[in-house]
């Protein structure tokens, strides 16, 4: 009995000793990397959420303007945080991969609706019953979102669009139909299988402005890999002297994890030579 009491006493003394070594908390505050903004879209007839990352210098240099990166699938529980992290890391002076930039993550409401044009295939219509409204979403980008950002934040005319999967399909459609909306396009694992690959037969609108276009795909099966490469070759055939095209096959990545490495590689290829 005395032995058990001795052990219990030792345990209590040990616990008390650890408790005495825990530092006293003297302050606690929220940690923020930007703002969450809601806007009312007349075109989409709904409210939309924007998650916006600002460089550390944004509130220090009141006259400085920043390039802007628009991220599809930009909700907090999607790709916003890790893409903003690449931007922050890449813009450190000792890394110097890209300039300080603002990131606008466009939160989703219904990505299957917003990122797809109408499909002629019954199977697409059945599996994606809300699909086919990309025209309205592109109008939202052009007539509401970009003007809102230009009016409210200090941005340059250097605009980048990032899209993956169905977002890559939408980014490709924007590039083909309204290419001058953005200067740089980062298209990762695009779902070009949509509507029996008909977007690949579309003749892109001609442009004369400077473009950097980066396309990547992981080890994602024959259709995904083939169509991504066909997109690159199609753009290569139409390229002007103002175009710079890049293609990456990320053989150690899948559809689920290709985006992070692809965006890092894209930033290196698109921005580093210009810094």
C-alpha cells in the first residue's frame, strides 16, 4: 500500500512540475493573410465570395501597384491558401521567383455550372445537370469581377488566371474566346474530355498582346494526358511572336496533387525571366 502511495505521489509531483514549466500566455490574436469580400453579382444573380491575399508591403507603400493572380477554385477549403503560400514564398527577395502580387481566390458556388459550356452529350447532361453556364461566368469575370478589383485595389494590368480540372477547361475557354482578359494563363489538368473534346476543335480568337501560357498534366490516364498535349500543340501552331508557351508532364503527380507543383513551375517560367 505504501508503495502505491509513493508512486502516486511521484506522479502528482511530476505533473505539477510540468505544469509549472508551461509558459503563461500573455496575448492572443487572429492571424490573417488578407480579406474575405462578398460582392453581389447581377449577372450571376447571386452573392460571390472573394478571398484576397495581399503582400506584406501592400499597406506600407501606398502608391505601389501589384500584378494580380486570379484563382479559380479559390475557396478557403480549396486552393486559395496553398497558392497564396507559393506567391508569398516566391516573392521573397532571396527567392526572387516572381514579383509581389495580389491573389484573388474566387470562391465556388457551383463549379460544374460555372466552368462548363453546354454539352451536346446526354451523359454529360445527366452527370452534370446544372452544367453549361460558363458564358455567364466569363461575363461575370469580364464585366463585374475585374472592374471591381481594378476599382478597389492597387493593381497593374498584369493579370494571371489559374485553373485546374474543370477550372482548366474554363481557363482554356477564356483563352480561346476572350484571350485579352488575362496576360498569363496557367492551365493544369484541364477537363478537355468535356463534350467529346469539342473545345479542342474551336478556332481560338486571334490576339496581338503578349501572352504567357503554361499547360501541365500529371500521370492522369491516356485521355487527360493526350488532350493536354493536344491543347499545347494547337496553341503552338497558332502562336505569335508575342506568345510564350510552356508544357510540363508531371509524371510523379496525379489529378489530385498536380496543381501545387505545376503552379510553382509556372511562376518560374512565366515571371522569373522578367524580374
